[in-house]
């Protein structure tokens, strides 16, 4: 009975005294501070493993120093194989991480200054996996809400029906201004916006370009004779070129 009681007491003591709360600081990361609970049975290497995940300093480049509550250095945890308890840490002591690696990501406050961090790039394979999951997500969304995908389709096919009788080569008149010219392009122009567009070569220099729009060549024509408009602005038909000398009677 006595034996049982002793075992229970020692187990209680172990459970009760099984962890120590230390304040962790870092030599390079001035803003890094954490209160971390450790088991005294952990060896120093395991302590470093736990800290590496929190601060980014690799286990091999990490030296640990223990300070008491008054700020005095109590110990250097120099033996990775010894348990933490060997160095007699108490709740409230400070465990200071010294990063010994000059090329460490923490040097010069790397982890604190995001402008120094190398941009994360993703491999094609991983990206494919991600877009694949995004695609699945989208498909699921469409299945749940077909109206939303319909809106997208409507946008992409905006004014397609009005292009039925507009063909490249047709003579046309464009509003506003009754500008006359020839149809040079009918179709989508992603850079301008969703839906269908008509490219015109005006008879006179009433346009804005030579068929090159926002870095994309839709057609070719003399400079300032080109314009791209929505199909509802275009009437095709027998619109002859105007005679520049044909003045209205005064």
C-alpha cells in the first residue's frame, strides 16, 4: 500500500512539475519573443528542434543561453545530449537563442523585413495541382449556382448576335458622327473588355490608331484611320466614300 502511495505521489510530482515556462528571445530578431513551455526531460537538441520551428534558425546554427529573472546568465546549454532539467531552469527564466550562421535567413532581420524575403515561386506541377483544385471548386460553384457561370458566358458573348450581318470588307457607317469606312475586324478583343468588337478603317483620319490596340494588332490600316467600336455602333450597307469636294449648297 505504502509503495502504491509513493508511486502515485511521484507520478503526481512528475505530472505537476513536468514543464517549465521560459521566455524565449532571439539574437537577430529583436521583435521575436515567446513564452514557451518545455519538459525538463527534453534533451537540448529536442529543445532546439522545437525552437527552430518557431524562429527559423537551424538546429546546427543555434546556441542557447539561460538567464535568470534578474537577467544574469545562468548557463550555456552547450551539450545537446543533456536534458534541459540538468541546467536547472525555472518558470520565468529567459532562454536566449544565438544564431551562429552568418547567412541565416534571420540575419539582418530578414524574417522581420518582408522586402528582403525572396519571393515564393511555385513549380508548374504544384501550380497544376492548385489550379486543378481551384477548377474543381469552380465546377462545384457552377453546379450549385449555374446562373453565375451564365453571367460570365453572357459577358464573353456580349453583342455577338449583332455581328451576324457584319463581315470584314463591308462598307459601313459608324455612329456617332456618321463616319464612313470599311470593316477590317469582327470578334473578341480581350484587351478592350469582354464581348465582341468591330474594327474599322475610316475613309478619313478620324480614328485613333492603325489597328494596333493596347499592344494587340487587330488589323492593319493607315495611322489615325483605325477605330474599334461595339457592333451596335456600326451599320453596314452601301455607304460610298464621301466626295471631299461635294459641299452642301450655301
